[in-house]
């Protein structure tokens, strides 16, 4: 039941103007990139394009541009080769995942209070 509570909290949060509006592909990509960042992986644009074999590279590239425009990622050039761009989280990304974490904590607390 706590997962359903979590989903309800997230759905309510999506109605908030401060919540970043993302389509399902953008959300999937951001979640996968966050998992990679959490594992201390450095992601290049090219490596992100290869992370999603079921999504065309042009779609991945368009969604990266969209996530960048929304302030959820930034691109940093490689120090030695400017053709290589690293995809990095932003403060807005950190806020987004912190908010989701609080929703998870709240859902767990509500579930435990009922038992």
C-alpha cells in the first residue's frame, strides 16, 4: 500500500507549477541517468544515446535538449576534447529527486502509522 500512496503523492505533486513537466521518455531517461550518476558514472551524450536501445538516437538527443532547456541537465565539455560533452545533473535535478524522496518517506510513514 505504501507504493500506491507514493504514486498518489507524486501524482498530486505533478499538478504543482514547480514540478518539472516531463514526458514519459524524459522521465525514464532522467531516472536512468540519476542511477548512473549515483554509481559515480560520467555520462557523455553518446553514452546516454546508447543507454536506450529501444529509443531512436534522434529521439534521445531531442529529449536531452528538452531536459537541458528545462534546467534538469547541463552539458559540460571535456577538458581535452571539445567534441565530447558530459551530461550532468543540475541543482534542479537534485531538488526533483529530493522531493521524490520526501514523497517516498511520507508514504512509508503513513503506511506504518496505519499498522
